C-alpha cells in the first residue's frame, strides 16, 4: 500500500512540474483561455507519462512486486477455501 501511495504522489508531482514547465514556455506566446489550458494539460500529461517511464521505474517495479505478492496470497487463500469446502 505504501508503494502505491508513493508512486501515485510521484506521478502527481511529476505532472505538476510538467504542467508548470509547459505553462512557463507557452506563457509569452499564447493567449490563455480554457482551450489553451486544456492543451497545456494534455501536453503536460504526455510529457509526464514519458518522463515517469524513465524516472519512476524503480518505484513502479516495487509497486508491481507488491501487487504480485498480494495476488499470490489471495490466490493461495482462494485455493485453501476451495479445498476446505470440497474436503
């Protein structure tokens, strides 16, 4: 659970940084309205997605390991329950 929170906060922070950078670059050249903010958010989302692939790899691997362990434990419990019902 801790790795899930850590990964989620890192992704949100990375998106915030990307949004600020895209906004700072486009601030002087663009007329700001709702559509421009939407495009800024979409570009920031794309940039943060690519950046998170490289920057957050170790956190993502830890999260995947936790999810795999939890799924394995749940599968074991289900198998034990089935055997108890059948036996």
